[in-house]
């Protein structure tokens, strides 16, 4: 029954047992040491309490303070005393123990010192009270003697004749037990005869008293008292005048020997009192410090719990995931087991928040957390990584089939109707998986790998995807190059290449398409498809387009100065049309640079226009008023609307290479190709075919009456100097102005 309350270690029990029996022996056997019935009773009770505590191994004060001196409990207190199921850092626990000891030390010492001061004050008060009692005995004796003397005509002779002691004499004898001197004398110190005089009076003391008497006795008072030194002794004296006479009765007694501090400090009573008080001080300080440190640890655990858990769902958060993974890795039994991370993303959760509100969105997240808790709860931990992303950390056999089973359970659990205030809401999730220690042995790497796999699953639009090493290297390369791209733009580390466009009807050069290239010192040649896409996602595309426009204009001016007049076609990203700096820059390059007279053509895709048709048309019309031409790039692959296409200031339709490669007169691509060429001519546009790879495709386009062509069969994209050499060595003369 008492097992759960045991809180005393072995050393603590031995010390308490010995102290308890010592106190009982002192209070019952050596009662004279303290010489106080009540104090001895308290000592015995205190001793019994210590003996009983040692026997049952339970200390009530420790229970109130919520501490223990059992070693294993102290060692595991971080696990057993959980604020809400959170282990404090061992360093924090050790720091709390050190703080507990320091606080006890800082409380016990002042408390003991204060009790010692109180003991001195009590001793002084006791000494004063004892002196007053003794002095009062002398005063009463003197008054009785003086009164008895007044009742006799001849004080000395009359008393001598008395054979039986009078009541006053008996009283005086009882009051002056142990007195050094009691004499009847005059103011000059002459001793007068009296039956009240002590029979064994100290003559030396009488002579000393007689010499000091004239200075000690005031002439106009009836009584006087004080202290005097007689050799090394301290004495107390008190004198009373016999009323109406010059006679006095003086009593002299010893001062209490316990008045000296040394004698008091070594007295048994004081030592017992100090031991008891010190023990009580230690207990009380233990209780006070225990309450303080316990509350501090409770607050620390609460703060640590809040920092490691999600406030909405109660699940561990991203700060806690590494510890969970490491614990799972440490608990693996053998090489046949592995830890699997299943990173879960709720598709289009933002739409739910915007449609139903954030309150219901939070309610749905709580439901999702409850559902995920049911996925193999004995071997799987659920973590909310943030937002609508959750993570399952489980232990499975060392193969991907079992890992996929865990992901499939997550799909089955979540991809169903969830009811929110009577509204059924369906969910779709994507999952990314990483395995430890197969993929990595560090928790942070496993989390990163699962994130990479999740990104792959979302980009490929598949329900789950395992981490692959080439994905990671690609991601690292992407992050590194994305950080360098801004520097490359600002420090002119990019280069421009030019691909010719040829008019196949007149065999003349119709212009060149400007393309950008990037060679990095560490990673080598970077594909435009990569860094242009990164620039669009990171917001650098506007700076990149501005750099291309400025440097292309410089090259156009250089060629014009050499007599080579070639129209330039530059690609625009979907976001460029909405860049506030685009129109001012193009205006400057047209009016003040070499892009005037229709030398600049901007290529945009159909989807770029359809993102915001109204704004796109407005921006295109402003630029068209400057003489800038527009071409629809990759025509036929987008989602253009003919209602907007007819209103756009477009002069060129560029048919995507997918309709050019491997096309013959009998397939559907040929039909589509002829139809798009006729559509472009019907809209009054020049039609340009991209991706011409061979002579057969060129002849076919000529047969379909296509206007312009470009592709590797004509010329690959080349730097400016090589393009000039190409012009000089082929049959495609540079035209004077844009076709």
C-alpha cells in the first residue's frame, strides 16, 4: 500500500533512524540535559516521527514537496514526472538539481542564522527575567525585614530574645536561598545587629560592599539595586531603607552563570534546540524549494511541449520529427527492418479554406490528424510538418512493398468524404517516401528526401513517389544554380545566341530569334529549359528578360553599324507582359536605340495571353503602337480563344515543332498543319514553322505555302560572330528590314 509513496533513499533512512533513536533516548533518559518537560516531549515526538519515517521509507515533507532521495527516481524523474508527456533535456534536469541544491543552501543557512539570533535574544530575555526574579526576592526580603524592624522598638535586642523564627524570618530564609550576603547596615556601611543577617556572611564581600556603599546608595531614595564586580565574579545587589531611619537592608546574590555567550552555546539545551531547529529548517526549505523547482519544471515541460507539438492537432511538429525518427532508428531490431517516412500533402487544401473558412479548415485538419493516428498506431508516429503537410514515421520490413502499404493506408484513410457542419468534403493527397537507413541514416536527410519525393509525386501527378538519388542531386544543383542566377544576370555572365528565320518563298533572311545561354564554372552548360523555368518561379524572369532586351539591342546596333540589318525576335515570359518596367524599357530601346522601324518582334505563348486576356491585350496594343510586332509562339499547343486571337495585334503565328516533325500528307498532323497555315493567312499573319530538321519537311512546308521556317536544317542557334560567317557562306542574304 505504501509502495507508491516511498520516497526515502537508503542513506536518508539510516541517518533518520539514528537521529530518531538518539532524540528519543535524550528525551526519555537524559531529561536533565534539556530540563524542560514540554521540550523533552517535543524531542521524543520528533524522534518517533523520524524513526517511523525511516521504517516505512515515507517522508511527508517529501510528498508535499514532490521530491525523493531514492537514486533511481531522481535519475528517471524526467520520464516519470511529465508535464504532459515530454522529457526534459538531461542537461536541464541536472541544472534544476543544481538549482535545487543552491536554493536549499541559500535558504537553510539564513534560516539557521536567524534562529541562532532568536535563541540569543531569548537567552538574554531569560537572563533578564531571572535577574528580575532574583532581585525581586531580595527586595521582598528587605521590605519584610524593614517592616519587622519598625515593629520592634529595639530591633537588635528584641530579635535576639526570640526563640522561635518569626514568619517574616522564615519567608526571608526561603526567598534568599543561595544568597551571598544579607545584612542590616547604615548609610555609611556599618553593619548593624539583626537576626536577618546571614550567619555565614562573607567578610571580604562585606568590606568590598562597605567601600562602594556611599557611591551606590542615593540619599533621597528608599531603594536601590544594580550589579557589581567582586574579583572575577558578577554579583547582583538590592537595598531597601527602613522608613524614617538611616538603616538599610541589602541582599547580594550571584548573577546567573548562563549569562555568558560561551556557556550558553555549549549548553546541552541550546545544542539540542539548534539540532532540532536545523532539521526543521532543512525540511521546510526542502518543501519550499521543492515547490518552486517543481513549478519551474512544470512550466519548462509545458513550454517544451508547446514548442514540440502542434497547438491545433496536438501532434508532434517539425521541431520534434528528428527526435522521433532517431528514436525509431535506434529501436530497429536488425537489418530486416527499416524506418519509412511518408510525407503527405493535401491537394488544393487552400481552396477548402477559401470556400468554407479557416475555422472549418482547422476542423478538417483535426479530423485528418485523428484519421492518421489510426494508421498502425503501435509502430507509427504522426507528425504535422506545417500547414496541410503531415508525416508518418513508421517501422516496416526492408522492402518498398511494405512502405507502400503504409502510404496506401494513408490514402484509404484520408481519400474519403469528411463531413464539416453537414458539408461532405473529399480529399486527394500526394505522398513522398524515404527509407532509413537505406536512403540516409540522419533524420534531417530522411525528411529532406521525403520532401523531394513528395515534390516529384506532385509534379508527375502520381499518388506516391519514392526518393531517388538523382532527384536529390538535381535539387541540390537547382538550389545552387538558382542562387547564382541573380549574380549571373547582374554580372553579365549570360550569353546570347541567334537562330535565323528564312523566307522560303524569296530565299531571304527574315530575321533571327534571340536565345539566351548560361555556362556556369562549376556545373557547366545549364539548359535554358531549366534556368528559365527557375527564373519564372523565383521572380527573376523580369530581370532576365530586361537583360536580354538590352543586350540584344546592343548587338542589333553593332550589326546595323556594319550594314547588317536583321529583325530580332525575343521571347517573353507569361509574367513579362505585366511587368511595369517592360513598356518603358521597350519604348526607350525603340525610340532611342536600334529597335525602331519594326526591328523588334516579341514572341508570346497562347497561354500567356489567356492568363489575363484583358491586361495582355492592353499591354500588347501599347507596344504595337510603338511599331513592335508580336508573334504567337508554339501555336497549336495552347488553349487560345479565337475571340481573343482576332483582337490581338499579332503579325506572326509560329507553329510548334510537334506538327512539323514526321508529318506526311496522309496523317492528321498534316491536316492540322495545312489548316493552321490557312488560318494564319486568313488572319493576315505571317506563318512560321519551327523545328525544320530536314529537306523533306522544308519541301512539304513550301508545298503548304508556309511563309517562314527555322530549325537545325536551316541553322542551329549560334553566337553573333558565327552568324555573320554563316550569312557570308550561304545563300540567305540579310534583308534590309523586317519582312
